[in-house]
C-alpha cells in the first residue's frame, strides 16, 4: 500500500558524499548505520542512510542493468538494504539524469524505468538524482518528471530527491513533477562563506517549499572540520562549532532536509550535541512546513536578521543570526510579527540551544549575537497583563 505521507516533512539521515566521496564500501555503510543507532541519532529522527556516487561498476550488465562494484559491495546492494532495514533505518541510493554520474559511472538517462525497478528490488527507500552529463538538448524538467513517474510505478515507496542545483528554474515546476525534494543551490563546502551564501540565496525561495516538496539547501557539513577527502568540499579547513550550530539552525528553520555529512563513527561530543538537538529538529519537522519570513536589524540589516517561522501549535520558531564579523545586537520588534502592545499580549521565549525558558517579553526582545553565531527560540503567545 502506498505511503500517503512519504516526504510530508523534510527527511533526515546521512549521506556518504561530503566526507568520503568515492571512498565508500559495505563496511563503511554498516558501521555508519551502527553509529547512528548507538549515538541516538536514529532515535532523534535520522533514518535515511544514502550511498552516494561511485557505488557501481563503470558498465551495465548484458541486460542493461546497473551493477554494484563487487570490491566495494561484495554482497550486493540488496544485502546493504537488508542490513539497514534490520537496524530500523532506510536505504538511500544515488543516480543521475545524464548518461553518466558526476564521477563517470552509468547514469539513468533512457534507463529510468529499468533502474527504478532495480532500485525497488534492492529495497531502496530514497533516490538522490543528480544532474551531470545530461545531453545538451535534453529537457531537464522532462527528465526529472520521467524518473518521478518511474519511481511512482516501481512497486515500492521511494522518496525522490531531485538534485539539479537550481537549474531550469526548478522551483517553478518541481511541485508538478512529484519529487519530494529539490536542490536549488550548487554544492556546499565546509567553510563559513559557503554556508552564508547558500542560506542567503534561499531565504527568498521559502514560498516554493512546503509539505511533500522541500527545498534542499544541500547536505550538512556539521562536524566535518576540514576532514573531507574531496578538496572542493574541505579545502578551507572547516568551521568552528559555533558556525556549525548556526549552519544547523539555518537549515532547520529554512525547512531543508537534515542530511548529515560527517563521519558519525568518530564525531566529537559538540558535533553530536548539535546534530541531536531535538528542540531545533522539532522546528524543522513541524508538520505544516511553513517557510520563515525575514526581519532585519534596523541598523545592520545586511548582516543581522531574524527568521520567523509560524508553527502548527500557534507558537513561533525564531532564529536570530549574525553573519557579520563582530558581535552585534538583534532587536526583534514584536509589532513586526503582528503582535502589538495594545493587544496586551507578549511572547514566552524558550531557548532551543540552552534548553531552558528565557522568560516573558513584551514589545521586543533584544540579544547580543556573536559573530557567525545565532540564537534559536520557540516563542509562545501569552497574556502580558
């Protein structure tokens, strides 16, 4: 029976690419699955384990079917899926709408229905579908619609992640394709400038994201600390733990999927604390998936701003961010959120990083935000008098 709730909220999980790129194998995937369970990340909501590019042989078999690389995956991909399912996790795979994947392995161009059947037979639950080596005159919109149709008729529920990097005005047509995710950015890098620029590029696209079709700002780099084996991703040496917290908070309130990219087998306590923050995750996973609106700081609007996300219980997710290089104030005027002083109402602030009540405030809330830092709150409307 078809899962009517597939992709209702942004998916959460782990993807192999940001740290390991081409250096993947069955043992890594099994150990990662074990770590997700043992660290409590699975219980926190991270359920998809996605094997990215470089998992297959360079040629299809005599019947045109994709083949797993027997050196990397000696027991085949179905065995990988079976192991993940035995842990209560879900199995994610990777392909591409072109003739080849970004790393030069067989893509799914003109093999869409055949590959969808293959993935279903292996127990795949999630497909990341990239955009490399697409024939020059092939229509990208049509190719994503074609694979979506194939997945929806393969006999298994497979969540479809359309990774076309924002090409072809994807946000304007992706809802109609049937995909549950769409990438509208280039690839993330493990540095503050990449996080900053990606976030700023997506705030205005918030209206195009919603239940069953989420804007994917790319995978998380939290905890990589320059440890990627890909020079493009990790060439600048990573971020501070505070910058990673800001990164996580931004992706959460912008309703992006939360797909871990670090090595969860050896992550630090600070990384685990960030990734497992259930108060921040709850804002990301709110069932209405409403996009936030932006309120800039009046005297530093380019660098300091607040994102406000209406939540299904009537409360507000509030993220205050400082993209500048010096400590700055963010003064949030409640009038700008529709809450006037004349109403006799205030907001009760709960700090999602300190995990404690902040108190009840009227008219405004002001805070000093560290450079590249953030404050994250859940605020409830209460009577002020």
